[in-house]
């Protein structure tokens, strides 16, 4: 079937479901010469055994080291020959494999991706190399305190199993065996609940035909997911002798699937989108407290949060935290028309830019389907943004004020923070 958007934005999203439970999605962008597809299947970190954090990432890496008729070297050379770009990642609930290529080599590129998905060789003699690579990536986070701060924040806020990082832990990575990777792949790489989305210059009927040829015989039911996600109010300090302090802060918001999401996202945009945003202006420009500050919306299925980060000198860390909290609360004093106008302009620009990237669009429609069960058109998103008013954003903030705070700091000294005084 075709899901048609308003005429002023020429956009059609195609949908087809295979009997095995795999959902095919597509959006034609015929003005492009490229196409990109995303395979998203329910094999995320929350499905790892509790004693083997890091298993999902190692399984994904090992699966790409030879598949079907391709050796490990053949996979690389074949994609290079096709001029295809490949990326893959593991999130809390899913594993993603994405590829982008010229439209004329779309189907040979899909064949490589499906081989990785369905016929990985899992070469046992490459396990140690994969393990060492995972350990090096994990160790590198020690040189990036900002990333480490967010990693610890998510783990503290969502707990087990939802707060796990795709990087895993040293103990988990060192304990993973070849059999663990085989069993994790077999147990979780299933068509039920999986999505194959495509965007760009392609023929939908031919795409469905090729996808059915390669994937219709794929079988298996997805394992039951863990229960609902809940945010946790907590704080922790990680001792680190440095002249800098890193602050990661989270509070409750609404998830992506909530009817008020765009109002919530609008408030976050007022706080942090662009160099004229409130956090950047108040905390960095006016007071010179930080070298970096940001806020972003974050969703894990039913649970929404706003995640904030500030990097500052240790001498001014407490002041930075206090001013950041004051700036967040300042939304309750009202939103200026020029702030709203800038927000809407940025969203319009991002929607236009999205029309030039098949890769970004294929990922977005897969994400939308997983979280919403449908694909909002650009016109629908734009309409949601255009109807935002200063009053509606203020009302949303007052109806759902920041609460259930989680705080992580990395630096020489812990900071004073009392959730009750910041509710």
C-alpha cells in the first residue's frame, strides 16, 4: 500500500509485510542518483546475558567477517567495487546494518547485506582480533570524558538491562566465547519485528521482488523483550584528578511516541538548538562558564528523557551546574517569539536537508516505524512544528516540569545537588 502525504510535499511511503514478519518500507526520492537501505532487527544490548555485556557488538562485528559466498576480504572488496558505503551499530533494542550506493548497483549491494544477516561465517580464528578491537574501543572512552559521562549517565538512569552501553565492559568482553556469538545471533537475528527500509532512487515493485527472493525464506520468531523502561533518580561522582569537570544530567520528558512529543522537542530546541539557544547564550556566552553545553531529547520506547551535558573547569563546576539548572527552569518564565521563530527555521532547514540524503531518510523511516508503527510525512512534521506557539510550549513545560533527575559528574570533587530543590 501507499501512505500518501499532503500534496505540497510530494512524498509517498510504501509498505509491505512478508509472511515471516519482516516489514518492508520505502520512500522514493527520484531526484537523487543514490539509494540507501537500513536493516533493523531486534538484537540489541538489552538481550545480552547479564554477565556478557558487549556480546551484541562483538557478534555484529564477527558476522561481517565473511558471509555467504564472500570471505572476510571479499566483503570489503565487493563493497568497494560497488562503491557502497556501509555502517552498522547496536542500540538498546536493535542492531542496524545500513548501506548506501548508486541506484544502479542497489541489488548487488543488498545481496551482500543479506548474506551478512543470514549466512555469516563467524570465523573462529578472528574472534581474538574482534575481542582486542572491542577492548581498544572500550579503553578509548577513558580519553573522552564527555562520552564516558554520557555512558555512565544512561547506565545509572535506566539500570539493567536498558542502560547498557554497546561498548560493553572489560569483564564481559574478555568472557565472550565463539559459541556465545553463534547463539546470540541465532537467538535474536529473526525476521519477526525486523524492518528493511529504503530511500532514494529505486523501483518499489522490483525492490519488493528482490527482497522477497532473498528474505522470504528467513524464519524465526523474535524473543520476548524485557519489561517497560523506567527512569531512575540517582546521582554519582567519578573521581578523576583533572582541571576539568564533566557534568551529565537527565530529567523526565515524554517519549517519541507521545502525542506531546513535538512540544517537548520544541522546549529542548529553545534550550539547546543552535548558538542562539538559551543554554549556549546564558551559560557559555554571558557567563563564560563552559567550553561545551548541550541538551537533547532521548527515547527508549515508553520512556522519554532530556539529556544535558556541560564541560567546564573544576573551579567553576558548581556554578555551572547551578546556572544550568536555573536556565532550564527559566522556561517557566516564558518563551520569546524570536526564540520560537529561530526554532521553526532550524526545523524547516533540517527537513529540506533530509530530502538530499537517502541514508538519513532510510534510517529515519525505520526508526519511525519501530517507535510509531507508521511513517509521519515531512508535511505532518512541519505542520506539528508550525502550530507550536510560545503559549503551547510554556503550557507543556508547566504541565510536565523537569523531575526524576539523574546526575553524573567526572572530576576532582563531587557537586552539590538536591533533586527536591530542583523539582
